[in-house]
């Protein structure tokens, strides 16, 4: 689960496995795989960091995967 903040200030927790897309419109819009949409205060890069942190915690990303991601981002 990742913590996010709705535009009204309410803190909620989302299952990172259910996130389909994260967009800026100008607020951040998270779309879940069931079609539900949630507007949040955090920016897209913060959401992505939280998702990556979640995956590291549950060991879905290995150290080699992290190195590949970092290498890809440096281009």
C-alpha cells in the first residue's frame, strides 16, 4: 500500500498493484485497473517513487532491476 493525499487533505492508502496510470491534469490523477479515478496532491514523480519503494519492500524489484532503472533514467 502507498499513502496519498486527496485534494481535500484526506490521507488514503492505495494498493500499488492496482494502479494503472498516473497523470498530471494539472492535479495528479491516479487511475486504478478497475477504472476508479482518484485526484491527489502528490505529484507524478512522488507517486512513482512511492510505487517503486513499495515494490522494493515486497521484493518485486531486485537490485539488478534497480540498476537497470537507474541506467535507463540517466539517458
